[in-house]
C-alpha cells in the first residue's frame, strides 16, 4: 500500500497536510533514523516558513492527501452560501469541534467552520478565540481553493469574502 501512495506524490506536487494545510513537496529523500533507512517526503509550507518531513509509508496514517477536486471546491463554495448553523453548546465544546474540523484537512468541514464563524458588520463582535479559529479556517480554505484553481490567494480570499457577504444580503 505504501508503494502505491508513494508513487502518487512527486516533487513539486501540492499536497494537503491536515494540521498545516497546503504545502509543496520539495523532494523525496532518504534518511537514517534510529538505524533504519527511511524514505521521506520533504514538504515546504512557504507561507509559514516551515519544512515538514513525512515518511512515505506514513502518508495514509497522517492523512496527507492531494489537493481537492474542482467538484469538491464547488461543494465547499456551496457550503459557504448556506445558512450558518449556530450550536447552543458551550463555547469550549464548539471551539474544540471547530478545531477538529480545521485540522481534519477536509475542505467541506473547513468551509462549514468559515460559514458558521463568519460575522457581518451588523452582527455582534467575535471573541478573540472565535476570530482566531475563523481566520485559521479562512486561510486554509483560501489556500487550497487558490492552489486548486491556480489563482492568486488574494483574489481567492476576495472571492470567498464576496460569497460570505452575498449570503447574508
């Protein structure tokens, strides 16, 4: 199974690492760790100035995947247009759920967090932690949509913002 996954990704491919978002495979290198030879994907997260090394045989286990399909991006944009689902649970419980959705790497789940935490100018202000979660989800969403469509991140963020504002109008 690791062989089929290994051949699925190549240097210069964009991938989604669930806890960090969209990164680019820079190379595949061999390293010796605890006396064992391991083959690793070297993934660069340019925006975060971070490099992550993922053993090729752990790709499935860590949830690394290729970019979403254009169809999935369309479904995520449709999710953004939907009505926000406000849960009545305590904030700590909701925050935990939002964090799990963001770190799942699932584009639709991330779109749900953006939709649910988006505030218009006429709505009450967000708390600091709410705003942090919203911004993290929005950044993950726009980075992946931009990577899939080949568009500029700024233009993609503007488009996502327009969709969220239009939904409320």
